[in-house]
C-alpha cells in the first residue's frame, strides 16, 4: 500500500468520559478542537511544531504521541514510513480530563488514513480498535472519532460473534449545554486511576448500573433527570484525595441542583447544564460562543467571584467527530 497524499489536515474534538456513572463506557465529544497539518516529506526524521496547549512541553520528535500513533497506523495497514512535518494547533487542555491524549492518538490514526488516501482503510471499528490499543480505553477515543455521545464496549466473541472494541452513537437532547470548569493544575490519568480499588461492593455496582441506564435516557430525552442520572459510586469518591478541589466543586454544584461530574480522570469538572436561548459572551479566544445555562449562577455562586485560575468553557456537543482532508500545497 502506498501513500497517495502528501499533506493532510486533521481536526479532533475534546471529549469527556465517564459522565458520572458511565465509567470507562460513556463519552461525549465537545466543541473544542485540536487541528493538525501533517506533511509527508522526503527527508528522514520528524519535525513537530506546537502552538497553544503543550507548546514547549510535549516532545517535538518521534516521541510525540501523534507521530507514534501515525507510525503505528501506517504499520498496521502495510504502508511505508516517511519523514514527517507536523504543525499542531492545540486548544484542548493537557492533563485536565478532556481527552487530549485520545485526541492525539485519533489524530495520528486519521492522519495515516488521509496520507494513504483510501477511505476504506482504518475506517469504523478498525480505527477505534487501533486507537483503543494505543490509548488504553475506548471511552475517549470513541466520541473523538464518532462525535456526539457514545457508548463503547469490548465484545468477547460470545455466541460466535466477532471479538473486539465496539461503539455506538446515542442521541443527545438539544437542551443539553455542557460547561467545562477547568482548574489551573493538571493530573495524570495514571495518578487518578492509581487510587481506585480493585473491587467495589456489589450494592454499589448494582446502583451504578441503574444510574448509567438513567443517564442515557436523561441525555437523550429527559434532561430534567440529569441530576439523579449523574450520581456515581465507582470512581469519583475514591479520587477525592488526588483532586480535593474538584470534588468539592462537584459537591457544591450538585447541592445547588447542577448535574456536575468529574470529566474523565479529572481534574476538570463538567456540568451537564440545560441551555437557554440567550447568547453568552466568549469564554475565550479558542472556544465558540455558548448559550446561557441554568448552571451559570450556581457556578458563580460556588466560586464567590474568585476563580483563582479556574476557567469556565461553554462547549457545545460536537456532532461531527474527527475529520481528515487532503490539502494541495
């Protein structure tokens, strides 16, 4: 298999996994994007330029996560390796539970698809399987690839079916208006997972299953049920020691009637608010205008007017997912 394109542009959304009870299964794509230009070049080696999030901090050589994913994808489909020049315009905060690493992996996989120039290569389940293999879990990779709300699982081949990672898209009600409340400090996924117990009480698991089912209904058809539907007993409480401020904010917002959860492995807090018709001011140069929500006053009240480095990002649900297109130099 040969490379048919020399220059591609990839756009990948931020994601929020878990959403409370949907641990390692549910994820939501959000309207904040990393955009990358990837060029195949004749000279050997790699040059990576990073603008925005991670600039001066992430590797600028073969160790860069997008490069590693891209090379793994080319190997997977039997395409030749090549010299690479990447320009990464990063807007997804790093180490905040908004899927930055999954976005990098998905970007690499889609860049390889674009360079190969065959839409049937690394499509659908194949792209998800490889992204999950590289990332470790499908809960962020699935919404980054597919957009919207996704449910991901691993099929075990029972009954003669095909084993592997699967995902489906689920509907999201138009009234759902996510708010990401992003702290100044970061937290590694490894640290957040390190405090989780190997076992949980059966009663908690049963309770959680009911909330996960309710969350699908609340997000799709009954946003009025979101507060009850976002309850959790499997992971957030155990993580209080490594993100006390985030869990204190979750508690404060939920006490005020807001369906607040830890986004992914944290420490960002995601409020699954309900939107109105009014247009709010820009949350920043890197995010679109957002709707006023029923959580705005509660967030302001919880902080008491002192944000101390926290940012509130109004992020609509991203329905498109990751995209790649060839460019002509």
